[in-house]
C-alpha cells in the first residue's frame, strides 16, 4: 500500500547544486512532525519511470529538484503539477533517460498523477562533479525545509 504522504528529494549529491533534493531529504528525515504524520521521505535520482511508480496512489507528493530556468541562483519556484506544465528544459535529467518533467506529463496522460503533486524547483548554478552546494542554494535550504513541512502539516 502506498504512503499517504511522500517527499522525494531529487538529484545527484555528487553534482553541486543538483544535490539539493537528496540533501533536503536527509534533513527532513530528522523532522519529528513529518515522522508523526507518516510522511515517507526518500532521496531519488530523478529517473522518471520509477518516480511514477513511487507517487502512484499517494494522497500528496512533494518533490524538490534543482532547476535551470534563468532565475537567479537560489530562487525557488513552486509548481502544482496537476495544473502547471513542467518544462523539460527546466528539470533536466539526461539526454538518454526519462526526466521529472517527462514523468509528470506522461503520468498526466495515463491518469497516474497523485491527488496532489507539488514540485519545488530551486535554481542552481554549479553542477560540477564533486562540488558541494553553491552558497546561494545552501542559504535557501532552511527556508525551503520549513516550506516543505507546511505543505504536509496544512494538508
């Protein structure tokens, strides 16, 4: 049986700002309120087909991923994926694999979106292998963690 609430921190910890999702998942695993609510918290690579399997049947899924949209580094944008279309160029995974944006659009076509699917994109700037988070993304992380907690406590 799928969890009622799911948080997915998408990205690759070894690629600079792309690691923001998994780092946030690690931080949220320590949150007592989310634990009491039964939120299933997982880091994830972002491979689309498995994302669809994970969120299927959930009441609410919240995803955080880095994005490249032209905003200033560290800016955060919220998408209600049941309403908003995600640009494939904004949430990029790989030229050979199925991205978050493609997974959302495929799930929409197949009627496999969860009841609520919220995606937070945080604008990244540094994606080098072996790099840590840029200072602007790291600075935005605590506020984003609070926002994610509110997504579930207000559900």
